[in-house]
C-alpha cells in the first residue's frame, strides 16, 4: 500500500504522538509498504525507508525551535506576507491556529504529491483540522489516530488553574471544537487503548462502529535492561511534559514535599529544558527541592534508556492518558513503577504484579506508595520482572502495524474478480 501520514509536530521530542509516528511508519516500511510523511516543525527523523516532506511555516513555534534559520534562512519580506504574519501572531495564543494553519499547508502539499503518487490511505495523527477535512472531501480515504480528546486536556487544565486569567488563556488555547467537527467526518478513527476509545466516543459523539482500538507498541530491543548499568539507590525518575496538566507533575512534587524529611532521594526530570518550564521549577523552588531535582532537557533515546536503567523507581502521576508510553518504556527496561489508577494505566499495569497503582490527584497516596516501594527491595524486584514480562507479551509495534493495516483494508475498494476463458 501507499500511505501518507500527516503530523503537525513530527519530532519524537514533541511527545507521544511523535514516538507513535516514528515507530509505526518504521514498521509499515519494514513490511514493504511505501510510506510518506507530511510533517511540520520540529521535524521528525524517521526510518530511511520513509519519505518525509517537511512543511515550511511561519508559526511562533517554528521560530521557537529554529530561531536562527527562521530569521536568516528565509527571504526577509516573506515574514510580512499577510498569511505568514498571521501564522506567527495567531499561533502564539491558540493551538487551534497552529493545527489549522498546518493542516491547510499539508492539504496543498498532499494535492501536489497526489499528481505523482496515488495514495491508498491518508493517515492523520491527531491534527483533526480543517485541511484534513478538505483532504477527505477531495476523495482521499482518511484514517485519524486520536490518542485522547483535547477537551479532556482542557478540563484538567481548568481544574488545576489558579487564576481567572490562566483559565481564560487555557480556553483560548484549546482547539477542542475544531477537532470535534473534523473527527466526525473521517472514515475511521484509531484509538490507542480501550480507555481512549470510551473517552473519544463520548467526547466527539462518534458512532462506535467508526472506532478501532490498536494499542501502541514498545521497542523492547531498545527499551530493555542493560547489563553494566547499575541502579542508583537514591534516584526517582519522572518522564514527561510537566507543563501538560494531564501529567500530574503537581501531585508528584507535592508527594516529594511530604517525603523530603523522611527519604534521601534525588529526582531526575526528563522533560524540557528548565528555562522553558514554568510549573515544575516554581513548585521545586516553593517546596525547597532545588538541591534534589535535576532537569535533563531533551535527550536522545539511548540516554533515556540509561536513565530508565539507573532509576530506583519511576513515578507516573498522570490524571489522564490515552496510553502512557513512558510508563510502558520504564517497565520494558525492568524499572519498578508507581503510577496512578487511571483507565489507560490499568490496561498496561496489573496492580501488584507489574507495577503499583494509586488514586490519581492524591499526593498523600502517591507519597505512601513511594515510601513503601523505597523500603521494599523484594517488591521492587518482583514488579520490575513482572513489568518487563507484561510489555514484551502485550505491546509491540509489529502487531500495532498489522492491526493498523487491517483498518486501512476496510477502506480499500473491493478488488474486481477476474475470469479467465478456456479454449
């Protein structure tokens, strides 16, 4: 098959959607399919068998990621073209603008490519914007992966917002209305867990027959226990975007505040660079944890695997997830885990066998679980062994690719039967 993916921020460092793009396209290409990706900045680094078409835009976030090239690598007057100038200004205040502007540029690129390539499927990775709708209206069979509904993000952001200004800013930023409109107009929706299926169906009011569940995979050859790397006896690990209120970084840091006089711990935040963060550094300072917390910034995969292998314990304190890649990656590395008892995590972790689950949004319960795990080496080893076994058995990218192909096949027109005459 010839498949074209749409991804507005394609780099793996942009989050789970970038990881999903990287591994799914790699597996599909390994299976012999021709894969193209139309991607926005920060641009992905994909398998050499995948053809990437990078979209050039003028958004604020492109400037944020590529300042020097953005300023000096383009014709000066291009920045003041009305469309490009609007792109820069609007994307500073609204995610809906970033998604919509990318999707329109991607639509025109798709039309250009279609003169040479006849794509069997267009696969949108949660852009769900008006250009995607236009692609479907133009006759392209369209599958969209929805990792989780952004309306749930908005709900959790409002719940944790402290001021009216912050609440207003979050409402303006969210694209949930546009995504709801477009989600109803795609041919099939792929979700990454049964929990996500329930959430997406309810949030977007989609007919159940349109949704298909395909679990994410984990590259268990990369994410595995590494001989020669020893566990650090004092290290807690947090992996994720702490600015995303779904990730519950506030509750993790509140739990550490409760434990700081009992346990001699050090915390590694695999997150954005500290100077680009607001919530976590502010709470670290407020709780007097500066000497105990390290922010790594963006790191390559091999370094991430090393952090998983060095950590005594990984903590995932999310209040909502579509799947939970860092949790599953840590389990694949044989790292004992404490996570919140939310739907998607319950599908990954078997409580007491492959990880430990606590109520979400409860810093006290999280602190109690960390304290228990910290002092029980045999429990940590049992959960570490069970976690690795669970991921290897249940989550791999080849299975995800095969199941995604089955969704594509539902949209391919039936092949005409051929008859051969006899003489």
